[in-house]
C-alpha cells in the first residue's frame, strides 16, 4: 500500500457540489480516505518492493519461482510486458515463465485461475501472482463520482502445489457488449491521447473529466452488480453442493460500501460475513480490493485457521466471477507500506 493517505474532507473543495449533500454521500458510499501513489510510481515499483520484502524476510525463495503472472490495467508500458520488467528488475531466472493479463475488477480471480492452470504443467510448482493498479493517475480530481473512491495498490500471492487436495471451484462471465460502461476512452490505438482528448468537460452533476480519464456509468454498474452477481454465486454454490451458511467469508471486490452491503442483502448473507470497509480505509484499487479484504479483515485468522471462502469480482469488461476455495494456514498474510 502507498503510504500517501488523502482524506475525503481534504479533497471536498475539488468538487462542484453542495457540501451538505456531499457529506451525506460520504456516509452512504463509505468515502473517508484513500491510498494514492505519488509522482511516477508504477505497478512494477510496488511489485518489486513487495517481492524484495518477501525475499528479505525469508517468506519467498527467489529460486523457487517457476512462473510470474501480472494482472493489471495500468501497465508500465504498452510494451514490454510488466511481468518481464519485474522479472528483470528482480533478477529472476530466465526459466521463469512471465505473462501479463489485462483485467480490472475481476482481475484477482482471473489471475488465480491462470495460476491454477499453470500448476497443471509438470515443471511448474510455484506461481507468483501479482495483481496491481495505479489507476488514480487516470481519474479526474474533479470527478466526485470516481476520485474519492480511487486507490492504488499491488498484491502478491504465491500459489503452489502440495500433496493435499483442496476445494477450488470457480465460474466467470464476460459481456463485451457493455464494455463502455466503465472505460478510459483515450490513450490506446483506437483514440490516442491528444490535446483534444485532454480537454475537460462538465457533466450535469458538475463533475469535470476528459476523455483521458476513467468514465463510469454508475447507475448501470450498480444495476449490473445487483442483477448478475447474486445468480452467479448462487449457481456456483448449487453446482458444487455448498450452502450459503457453509461459507465462512464472502470476500468480494469493493467498489464502494453501499454496493457491497446491497450485494450482501441480495444474497441474504450477514454483513459480518461480507466486509465492506476497504474503500473506506484504502480506496478502490480495482481487483486488488479482494486480496486487501483478505489481508485487512481476516489476515491474522488466515495464518492459523482454514476457512471455506467465496471470492467474487465484478466490473470493467463487463466481467463478473466467483470462486469457492479452502483458504488458510498461510505463511504470510498482511499489508506492507510502500
């Protein structure tokens, strides 16, 4: 996590909105503070910092890594791949398989699926999954809908083969017909960044952003989450023969507190089983909210105990997915400041 903490109250003057109404919105959505990178910090910088911490603390052996999966939608460069950049900076073996995956809010689950697939190869025993984004640099500071929620973070997860069998089941859905629901219009080859795309425009609510910034249709996103995610989770649980009560923790992507609480209600699961406080304390770092949720809310418990957990991600793409797995007895599970 970046050490740089900014509070909603400090940034309130950025927005053209009634202060009383804005404070009410703060309570409903769970705005309070967020962690943001400073300067030109990129995903690879935080990833290398975190990996070196694990090496230094004896929690990960550099020579044991067989594959490196990096999931991000804010790569250091168009090319080369960020996984190659990290591999080179860490001095990992040339035998390490490196791959980048471009996914956002469901990125952690997609990364886990990729890691589990790689473990099917006889020569792959340990995969390091890095999920990270620094998307605050692509959010307008004058956009009250998106900027207070934005956050930056990188997570590092090791996935390895053991002699013990464990439950891992997942499902994922994608609908590219709704791709423009959450989008940065400019910056790729379709619409390169220019002086024209950088021009700020104001919407009906007084939010100002350009085509170089993230644009999100909030009402459409809320409707999508409430109508698509509960049926997916219910069908997954039914397919594998697990009841809702048997799940100890529902650890899901957290775009904001309101949306997560409403998802818990739609699924008819207790709020205490589905924490919704990550945006309040850290901001929304896309798919990284899932491992942040794991580390912050149940990290210490995960060191000693094993739980049946339902992970879920949903958002940009549009993409949504869920995974049920036994999680626990971890060698490490915590947060380190960058």
